């Protein structure tokens, strides 16, 4: 088996390339493992590196060294290649997917990841791209899109960028018109946001669907209906904490294996933290499953 470490120097607040490379070499050589270290230089590199490795047909474990975006790129590289398994050696700011596990901080221990067990997880196929964790449309996706711009401003922290982006997007409008096709139903109305979840956490702290199971073959969809300015704080607060059942008249929960969201114009889609503009979000459970490995003894 080959162990491939793909380091994303842009993940997190500090480039950990040198630190990670030294630790990888020390531990892998001590254990006598066959390994290789690669580095991403631009968006898409991680997907390309992972796919090229998977295409060799070798039994492979890929360590996405970064955050949710790094993991997402690796997942898109190996989807459809059953010889390749993936994990996240976390270095990003959100690290939302690994929060489904009983000890998320264990993914910061390379030694524990080198002695791992595997699970087989579902993938969301959205317009031909894959997401392991989440796809969302609406206010939260728009906030995430603008956050990237505000983070580039001098002196603006992650929380500051979130506050600025939220304020700007609330002024632009809380809801938008969508046509949603799901389970034979057509919903034509204004909505605040639509969350299509394979797992439970996103956005750096939203525990939207606590009961979602990434291995059950179904998507958990939350549709947050049109809200007014006075409702936003209360409803979004409950939504963030996974308490959507307390406001069933404003948040609808649907379980399905496929959903189509049609937007009036091009709008940001959030796929595992990566922003992709589109007019349609055509999401379904992929026939491809993902081999995901994690430190022994953890549960999800």
C-alpha cells in the first residue's frame, strides 16, 4: 500500500508545509511505510494529484493535509476509484466533516491516522462535482461567498468577515425565488436557504442536521422558508444548533436520494465550503461510495 500526503500550503492561517513534511518522513520511515509527499500550488492541483495516483490502480491511502476544501478536492480526485481511500489530516479553519466523529481532534494526530480503520460513505453528486459533506443554496451560501472577499481586507478576522458578509447579504435580501423538485413534489416559492446534507456540520459551526448519517444512502434536506428581518436571528439560531424541529412552520425537513433546485439566475452553491456559481443545483446520491479512513476507536 502507498501512502500519499497532499499538503495544501494555503490551508489554515499558517503554512505548515515544512512542519508536516518533516513529521511525515519521520513517522513513515520509522514504520517502514511506502509514502510520497505532494504539494498543491493552485486550485485543482489536489484533485489532479489524487486522480493521477488513483488511476495507477495501486492500493492507496490519501491524506488531504488541510481543511474541508482540501478534503473536497481529494474526494473529487478519487471518486469512482475503489482502490483509493481518503482522510483529512486537519490544518484548515473549519474542519467540519470530521466533527461527525467522537474525537475530531484525533485527526490532528498523524500517528493515529497511520493506524486507521475505514468506513464507506455516500457522496453527493451535484452537477457532476462531488461533495462529501454538504451542498447549500441561499443566504448561507451567499454569506460564505462574500466572506472570502472580506477576509482579504487588512485587519479583518474570520469572525469579522462573517459579520460583514452577513450584514451585506441581509441588506440585499433575505430570501430568493427557487423551484425545488423533490420526491415527486414541485415547490415554487421564495426561500431563505436550502441545505442538502450528507453529514452534520458545516460553515465552521452550523450543526444543522444532528441525525444525518453519511452512510444511509439518503440526503437530509432542510428548507428554510421565507423569513422577515425579525425572524432571522431566532430561526437561524435554532437552525445552527440543530433545533429546526422547534420551528416546523418555518423549517421543513425532507429525506431523499435526489433533489433539484432551480434558481432565477446564477447563484453561489456551497459544496463542502467551495463556492461554485450555477443556475441549477442537481443533487443526488452518487453510485460511487467513498472509502474514508479514521483513527481506530472513533465512532460517528
